[in-house]
C-alpha cells in the first residue's frame, strides 16, 4: 500500500471523521511574536541526531550517505485553526502530538503541559514564541496526506448516501432556492447563481461551480436533470457550454419539489455555519427519493473512487416500496423492480453476472453498447441531403489510395441504396459522438499489422521485388466504405456504409469490439455514510435512504406537531374569552385599559383570567372587530382541524408502520408525477455473446466466392471463381469436371471460402466441412485432376451420392448457435415448470412420491421437446425437400453436430429420396417450389412447422393432375421476405392450378415467342451478340432453367402467393419430346452434329424444369450439365418472359447431355477479362454447324426474324400481354 493510502486508512480507523462540510475557516492572524517561521528541510546522515544547523552545514553533509530526512517545522498558534474558548479568549490549537493548550507566552512542545522541548529537539532559531519540532518526513507526509484525503472525500468528491449529492451540487441547488429561482419564475443569469454560491457557500473556483451547474442541466448527462437551462449548455459532441454571462437557469420541478420541498420546515435536516461563519446551510437536502441511484455519480478522491450509474426513477421508487413492504427482501427480490441502470442516452445494457455482483457487493462491471440497426440494400431510406459534420470519412480516401475505384468513387454522400448500412441512433453513456465518428474513420483506414513473415522480401521464383504488395492492405476495421453524421434536431443518427460483399452483421460486431460503440461500465458504489466512505450494495443504499427519509419525516412531523399544538393552545385561550359572555369581555378590556403598558396588561390577563403568556400575547394582538360571534365559530372549526392534524402527527411519530406508509405514499406520488419509461434496453449478456460472430471470422476480409462441383458418385472439385470466364448466352461452356464411367454432375454451388459446406445424401444424412477444407484445383490442371472423393474430404469409410450442397455463411452459423442456446434455456425452464406441476398434481391425487417423480419426468421431457420445437422460430432454418414433394423445416445444424458420423436431418418415405436443401433466414421468407412439368408454388416458410426431429416432413405440393403424369419436384429455392410485396395478389384459391393452355392470346404469345426463339437460335453468333446487349434494370426475377439448357426470367409480379400442399400455377411452357423421324430425333440418335437447335433437342424425352433461382440485375448465372460442362453468363442476358412463354436457349449442350444444376454469383465488380467476348477454348469447341449458321445462314435468319416480327404483331392485336415478343422485336 502506498504511503498516502496507509496514512488515509489509519486516519479513518483511529481518528474521528468530521461530517461533510466546507473547508475549515481561516485562522486569525497571530501576533508578531507568534508568527511561524519558514519550513526548513534538513537531510541528516543515517544514525546521526537531527540538530539545528545552518544551510551551509546542511549542504556540507555527504550526499551519497543520506538515507533519512528530518523536517524542521516552526509551529505557532497559526499551525491549526484557532478555537474560541468559552471565556472568550483564544486557545492555542492542539499540535500533532498533544491535546491541551500551551502557555500563551511560552514555547510549547505540543504535549499540552507547557514543558520545555525534549532533549535533542531544536529550539526556535530566533528564540521567540514559536518552536521547532523535529519529525520524520515520511510520518509527517502520511498524516498530512490523510488529512487532505479526508477533506477531499467529505467536501468534494464523494456524494452523501442520503441525497446523492456532492457539496458543490448541494450548494448550487440551495443557492438557487434561496434566490427564488423556482420553476414558475423567470430565468436568471448563471453568473448571478455562481456569484451567490461563491460568495456565501463554496470557497472554491468559479469554473468548477459553473461546470457542475452545467452538468445538472444537460439531459444527456443526467437521467433526471435538476436545472432548467436556457442557452448553450453543450452537446453530445463534447461542445463546451457558453460562458456563464450568456446562459440562464432556474430549478426544474423535480429538484424544487423532490430535493428542496421540505426545506421550508427548517428542522427537517441539520444546518451548519457556512465557511465565513455568517450564514447557515443544510448539511444534506431532504430528498424524498434515492437521488443517488436516480442520477448516479462519478468522483475520484484520494485512494477512493465512486462510480454509480443512473437508474430509472420509477424502478428505484418501486424498489424502495418493495423494501418498505418486505423489510427482509434480498438483492434478488429488489432486482425484480430495479432491473438495471437506465442511462439518459439509452443504449443496450448486457445484463449478466457483473450486474448482480454490483448490486450485491457494490462492485461489478456491465457492458453498455449503442443502439444500431442494419438497413439492407433497398430497405429504408437515409436522410438525403442532411449530411452534417463528419462528411465523407477517410475510408473513402483510403479505398482510392488502395486502388478500389468502386469503393472510392461510390461516395458522393453514399445515398445510393445499393449497399447495406448500419445506422446508429443511440450512443453509450458519456461517449462523444464526434469522437466516435472520427475513430471509426481512423480504424477503417488504419492498416492491420502484418503477421510475422508477411511482406518484406521478394518472391523466390521470380523477379525479386516487394513480395506482391499490389494487393490491398488489410484494414483494422473491415468492410466500412464510409461513415457520416446525419444527426439533426430530430435526433441522433450516425450512418456507416458497408462495402459491397461484406457482412453488415460482422461489421457491426467489429464496431462493438474496436470502437466506443460498446464500453464497459465499472460500478463502484462508494458513498458517505455518517461522514465515512463505504462500499454499498443496492439494498444498503435503499436501506440507508429509507432510514434517512424516516428521520426527515419524523423531524418534519415533530416540528409540525409543536406548531399545531402551540396554535391549538392559543385558539383554546381565545375561545375561552369569547365564550365567557359580554361580561368577561368587558373585564378583559377593562384590565387592558387599566394597565400602564403591554407588559402590565399581559400580567393582568395572566393573573385575572388564567391565561398563559402566549395566550395573553395573542389576546393583546386581537382587534375589536374580531370580538364577534362569527370569529368564535371560525376558531372552533380551526380547533377541530388542529386536533385531527395533531392526532395524525402523533400516529406518525409513535407508530413506525404509519411512518413507513407516509414514506411510501410520498415516493409513489413522486414516481407518478415524474416517472418515465426506461430508455436503456436490457439484453441477456450470454445470449448476445453466443450470437456474436466468431472473432476469427471477423478479423478476415469477406471471403471471395468459389465454385464447388459435386457428382452422383461422391466426388468434389473446388475451383476459384475466375476459373470460369463470363460468356455469351447460347454457348457451350467449358468442361471442368472429369467424370468416370456412370458418374454425372448432380450439384453445383458458389459458396464463400469462409462458409461451411453442408453435404446431404439421398437418405437425409448431412455432413459438414469448411469450404477451404476442400482442396482447390491448381491453375491449368486437367479436368480429372484435383477431383477428391467425399470420403477423403470428410474422412469417411465410404463415399455417398451427393444429393444437395448448401453453403452456410458464418453469420448464419453464429445465429444458429445462439438460437440453440436459447432453445436449451427455454426447454430447461419449460421442463422444470411442467415437471413441478405434474408432480404436484400426482401428489394431490394421492399417489406416492415415486409415482409423482415418474410423472414429473415424463411430463418434463414432453414439455421440453415442445419448447425446443417452438423456441427460436425466428432464427435461420434449413428447408429440406424430397423428390416426392415432402418438405421439412428444422434448425440449421451447429458445427459441433456435423461430426464424422453425420447428422440425420430428414427421413424420406420408402421409394422417395432427399434432393434439395435451401436456407430460410426467417419464417416470413417465401419458398419457391418448381416441379419438372413447369408448375410453380410459392408459400411462406412459416407454413412448414419447424421441428427438431428428423422426419419426412409435410406435403409441399399436390401432384394430382392427370395432365402431368409422373411429375415430381424439380427444385426448391427461397425468396427474401422483403420481396413478398412484389408478388401479385393471389386469385381464386390463392395460387391454385390455372388451366393449361390459357386464353387464346396466351397461346398466340407462345407461338410468337417460339418463332422469335427459332429466329434467334438459328441466327447464330449474331443472335448471341444481340442477346448480350445491355438491358434496362428489371429488378429481382425468378430464373427458371430446363433440362435442354433453356431458361427465362420471370417477374415476381407475375407470380401469385399461394399456400402449401396446392398444385400451384403454370410458370413455363415446355417443349414436348421430338417426334420419331424428326430432325431433332435423328440428330440425337446420331450422337452429335447439329447446331444449337439440334443441341436443344438432344436430350431424348420431353423437356423438364431442373432448377429455379432468384436473380437480380448484375448477378451472374453459372450453369452445369451432367457431363461436367460449366458456362457462366450475365443474368441480364437472359430474356424476360411471361408465365405462358417458352424458355430461350442459355447453354448449348452436347448430344445426350442435360442441364443438371444452376448457381448464382451475386452482383460484383467484374474485370475486363470477365467481360471478354469469348474464351478461346470455348470458341474453338463450339459445334461447326453453329458457326456455319452464323456465316452462311443470314438469309434464313432474316426470313425467320421477319416471321417472328409478324407473329408478334399479330399477337399484340389480339392480346395485351405479349411482353416477350415486343422486347425481342424492339431489340432486333
């Protein structure tokens, strides 16, 4: 322990501590003979005696051997404040070692007996009235520091537990009360208030007083401001208040009534003299609610500090009333009312063990974070044009310096809603907004420290150089494109724009971890109790206040009782005279007239009429007009009222229950008048921690997408996204998966490298692996190299057919873990409650304890299972669908569940198999189910009950139509709930099957669209170039792809929202199987040749739907065939169609090949290489007949194009909905 701390502790334990008060009065100036000498320091060698010496002798001491010092202090009567004796003389204050007064004319050694100094003590250099006392410097410093520490604690830094105020705040409020600055009076200059405080009450600097006044008027600093300020009193940007000559203030109603209301009765609290001994001030204000908890405090004294957060007034009063109703209530019962701190700036408090510890012991730590919401691209709307301070953050400049033209050039205010954003509307307590904005910008542009071994030397394989420094430096705060302050008079608003491709949830978590958007609040509840600092818990604070409030009401009641009794005594005396009749009144008047003066008259009344001195004085004060019968009646009523009030006051003073009820009544009235809703939201700290994304994932930049191909025999191949270049529509593509005999591509996915890849088999068993755990194919490798068996990747004994692949992003995995924890807690609580109820019921029915325990166990297990199924329904869930049309929704598997044994997530019926999996982030998301015969059904995911068990699910679609024999599910995808409004209103039976064939206009539209498709397909490369022309923005669309490599986009407004287990609606017209002997059948039988038209019909059998997905403008679509050929095309190049139209060619397939699966690459910045015309390998591998059609079939193409235009015009005259043909005609 430090010297100061040890001295302070010993002083507190052995010396009486004065109550909180002003600094001691300055001592009177002593006489010339008693003037103290200067303090002399003398360093003496170790072991030598401390003797008086001159400065030269001291300087001659051998400095290297000095080990201890002696303090030579000349003491006199001015050493301590002089105390006035009873006889009127001045007594010398006691010295450090004595308790008596020395002789006025002689030296005193401080022992109080006037004896000469002890041997070895130095005498006064001048031989005068002072004395020189030798003391160890360490001991003197300890004692002086202890005195200073006690003064700081009691007079400056630590609040009183009774009114929750420090002396400076108490004096400011009292001075304003004395000045009459009540809430209904005009404002007064703050300089006037500060002058009043300094001149009469507070002997310190004016700046400290004004700063304390300003803080009590700031609504963002005080939970319940006590002063009503007018003018500039600062802001959350840490702007200073205006000078005191410019601002005005008055008391708020809460301060005037709750803290100062009982000062009218001066005996309610103890009063003391001010520092100049001329006036009096209250030691404490008679507060009627625990202001220490309501507004909190912060203070640092010597070796002691206090930090108490503010609370909600209504909750504090509720806790006080609970303690009154139940004196033995514990901290847990009080916390049911006082739930946690309530800060004036709002925010979110993570309540956990630290809060309970703080309320129990007085010390603890809680976490407070600002309130932030995530606005996804296309949602909400910013305050365009309301940019305030902060402007464009330095993050944009950093992006430009790093070469990211998209991020640097997309600033301009950042109001384009093509990016996600984080909007901060509430800040943690005492966090400066401008500092937070600046910190976020600095973190976003500050490069992360390079790991050991990164950078530095050049590559060993070529060229030396700087080791590949062309890539962007990793930022400390990843994913932030811009930060700006949009706050205005409507409220606080700080907007953080998230870079495209970055997860806003991950960026928000980084903001919590790296900036002051989340802070730790250290609670140290130290307050003065009886003038001593004490560490107090919640119950201690409430109990001390309750005792104080009872004392205030008792003293107030006692003073009121004395006043009422005195008044009743006078009233009774006056009534005795008035009721004595005219004769007695005449006698009283005669006695008064006969007296020589007022004293004689008073004595005559006392002697002749039996009145007391007070009653006689009251009679003398009467006027003749009050000697009437009406006055007597008024006095009788007053007497009755006084007796009732006296009885009430006597009950309060004699019965503690009545006293406590009075405290309860007054506190409840304050809460009803000034209570307001809680501003700080309470969150479960454990649930928040479980839901937070892993730090390892947050510290890395967003992972780039890649391509993973899976085969029916269980082989995987991972390729970088750039392995497939963007091509024109109706091209063949590139062989990327070399297949062995009998194998085919069944699944195609585009996950991020940081995702978890969920692999599902036809039997419903799921396995998981990190995407980067699948080895990536080397550049230039053959199609058969770098193909890995799933058994080797997952370390299984045998491989299994891959029915579906589903990437799980990191944020979804984190949400799944948090939801699982919440489900476990809910299940445990439900099981315990149900088990207790079952056991009680069994005992009530007369069963034994064993039977009751068994019933409780069974009932608890059932209730827990139901709770697990129902809890966390809003968390992301897994949608599983079988070929036979059954669908299930279950929680997303956690990583620890995806072991080598796998996890059974679906149990298909005999003869059925699991084929598709999708991810629904909310039960309000929409499930899109396509059948092979072109029927589409859209329904909310919430219609599928979420279950934790592995069953076959519920019926998803009806296959009962005779027009579609052998139909089955083709694909399942999910549409975000935000896009539900774009679906057209369901007609009839909400999405029931529409009649095939449709109206005549629709049939003619089919024919026109088919003619246009034939002209385009036979137009060869020219048609492909036309299809690659830029298209106007069309918004989110549903992409439908068929087995022949054809596809179309369908507007969401053309699709009706239906219900589960219905037949759905026709969304695409499919081509029939080639007739025997036709050109297409002959080409298919020959096993090759033919152009695009032949390739489209190469698959023997009718055309069927194989995939459906949601695409947006800017997305790219990757299509994979069963032979392992992959093509990548822009989504805009796929033509729009109607529900009754046929699909257009997207991919040229080889003879006998079919399209297998589709993956969507989200919109991103594409390089010039990705937008190149054609890949050389792909162009050379196109069928010769296709090239011939492009070079020599111009006439046929032109003829067919004209035919298509004619067909389109004819359809337009008969039907209003020929959209596809009209677009095709305008394009050509």
